[in-house]
């Protein structure tokens, strides 16, 4: 299938590794121009050069911490000016730390809100003037299947990410008449650096090994395994592409059947 992404202009945040990197890579393979962001400028620069060489398209590196209120606006302006516009925005950031409710004070909650809600809000707000000029405008927020099925020991993520999917659904309804699509994608346990870190935390708590915890979690999937970043990226890139032009307001789980609900 031709996803009609050649020369589309995209910004992907949190893209130096994991799900964001895999998504940016797939966009680049499809011929899109891609701006990638993460906090680590050195790693990001290496990643952009690697992607440009591998995928034969334009990739630019835009370092910055999206929890800094000034950064989202700057990222959007830099990407849009470099590409003379913006068609696709994928808002992605690392998740809050694991822990139970009693372990977090107001400061921890505020940091989680800045990371997992306000970064999306600020990026989208800054991007709207540019997206309104696009004939194929699309926004995709990366959240978690925990918004449908809370994950033990992840109270911050379970709570704050739910607000983000509420935001995205609302914007799909508010701005659909302007031709801008908004969707959220809900990955489950995928083989990324963040998941390995969470498995390490579980192993310490349970007195097991990371390998033990990975096997245990994989059993929760109908397919008996965790997903790969590439499998996630395939779904994400389809959702933002013109090939999905009549899909908006969805919360797509990419979970190998880990979510057990019917809705």
C-alpha cells in the first residue's frame, strides 16, 4: 500500500530511541521529511545522520526537553521553518517513574503532568497554525494501553495519560471540520529501553531477574510475546498517513491482545 507520505513534513518528539525512533525511521523510509527531537543533543545528532543516510531523505535534529514550557513552541517553529510547513505531528515522551500512590508527593505529580500531558498540549497548540495550512494534517499522541487497563505500580502514568487521550478525542471533535485529524496510539509492553527499566524495578521488588519478569509479562499477550518497536511504528505511521484519511478520534491499542476489555 502506498501511504502517500513522500515529501510530507513531520516532527516526532522523543525520537532518539525506542518507539519514537522506530516511528521516525518508518516515516523516513516512506519518503517523509522528518524532524526528530530528544533531550540528548549528541545522540540525536548521530541518529539524524544515520536515518538520513539509511533512508535517503531529509532528517533534522532538534534537541530540547519538552517538559520545559518554552521548548515545544521552539521545536515546532524550527521544524516548520526548515520544511516550509508541517503536515504531521507525533507527540511522544518518556513515561513517569514507577511507584504506588503513597510514594509520590505533589512535586512528582506535577512533573508527571508536565511530561505526559502538558508536553502534548504545548506542542499541539504551537503546531495548529501550521497544520491549518496543510492539506493532510494529522496529529498522533503516543500514550499507553494503561488508559484502558491500569498497570500495577504505574499510578502516575495510569492517571495522567488518561487526560491526554481525553484531550486528543476532544480535539478530533473540535477541529475535524478544519481537516485536522487527531488520534492516540496505546502501546502495551514493547521491547524498549523504558520497558527494560520497568522490568528491572519489578525484578528488584520481586527478588527475581529481568529475564523472569520479561517472560512473565509476555504471557499476558494473546500472542505470548512482547511487541517490537517496528511493529508499533507500522501502526503509528499508517495512522498519520493520508491512507488513513477517514480515521480520527481513535485510541488504537497496539498490544498483542494484552488489553482484555471489549470496548
